[in-house]
C-alpha cells in the first residue's frame, strides 16, 4: 500500500459506496432510512478531508470525462435492453441526459450523478477557482450559517428556488459535511482517538436518531424533522464508520474499491438490473456483493491504463 494512502479512509469509502449500491437495490424502507441517513454525507466528509485545490480546468475534466464515459455505457445498456429507443433520442435530449445538470431534463443516464455536481461545486467554491479560495478561511462560519439556514429554510427562500433546480445547488446542503472534513484534517483528528465507549455512544445515536428523525436524502432535499438533526446524526454515523474502519485490517480489495468509486457509481444500476434478471430470487441478496466484485478488475485496469476514467487527471 502506498504510504500516501490513509487506510481507514479506503475502508470507509468502500463501506459507503457499497451501502449506496445496497440503497439503490433494496426496497426495504427501514434499511433505506438508515443508509440514507449518513452514507453520502460520509463521502462528502471524506472528500473535504482529502481536498487539495487544483486548477479548475483539471477539476472539470476529472468530473467530465467519467460522466461522459459512464453515461455512454448506460445509454448503450438502455438501448440494448430496449428501455430507450434510438429513434426517440434527439440530439439535445442525448446531451441533456449525458450531462444531467438539473431537474426537469428527464431521467439521467445513471443514479447518483447529483453527487458529482455537488462535489464539483464544492471544489470550485473552496479553491479550485483560485479567486474564491479565501472562502476556505471562513469555512466554519459558512458551515454554521448553512446548517442554520437550511434548518429554517421553510421560513426563508428555498435553496432549490435560488438554483432553479440545478444539481450544483445541492452543494449547499452538502457543504457542512465537506467543511467537517476540513475540520477533522485541521485538528489532526484520527479514529484511533475514539474509545470503545464512544463507539457505543455513536452506535446508539446512529440506531435511534434515523427512526426519530425520519427519511433523509440530500438529493430529494428531505431532512426528516430537521436538517440540524440530520446533520448531527450523519456526523455521528460517519465518525462511527471511520472508527470501525480503523479497526479493520486494510486489504487490496478496499484500496481498489476506494480508487474506483466513480466507476461503481457509473455502472452499478445496469449491473443490478442484469443480475436481477439472471440470479434466482433466493440469491437476490447477493446482488450488491456481486456488483462490487464485478467492478474490481475493471477498476484495476483503469487505474493502470486509463486513470481519467476514475477521475484522476495529472
């Protein structure tokens, strides 16, 4: 393992991206409620922790190339399975479905594209646009303002109204988690600091709060009874995942999965549909696991021969 990699982050990313696959596969409302209460916030926290400013054009390429490629793969799958007719695809519709940047453009070509738009916005806002880099100095103040604002949003102007349905607007409810990643990095936090007693406390919060607060989803802009409760519960659950990940021996599989989150995001839905038609019902619970396993060697190949498909631009 490279000395530059952080073992618990590789494991935590693997857990969270696996939970995303499970969340898009399952129809169990309770399981969905638990998964959606923290898995994407945890990925934003990790993204903030790892964030290093780079030129904006490289950032746009690192998002744009994978989006275009996985959109094309999904389009081919949808055409092959007759879910989309080639004759019905007009040039402007193809463009909007490839770069599904806002609500109201019809179905996107793959699930989870909102996460990329939100993350792109956060990266540009906090320094990849160099003239905006000063905002990072005030990240704590900005994060607190956002938490308060969204918690009182029903009395104020809606974020979605401001951005007119653009997915990049989802950077706003995602921002406090991204900033929490800054805070962990700045304070030199390590999951080894978390005692077993604290783990028990975090686990209790993570088990109880989603049931009390209700369904939450950044994409749907639903935060249960309160965004503030959603935020605090997601922090507790993310810290729990980090602490548990630190106690798991890192392996080659988690490193590969961590590198390939964009690929898993881009291909998991076609794989779920394909496996659902091939596997007998009594083996359907294996589908999320098989999806992850099927992604392993493609990620290794791309990592060696075409890293831009994994979002890595030198």
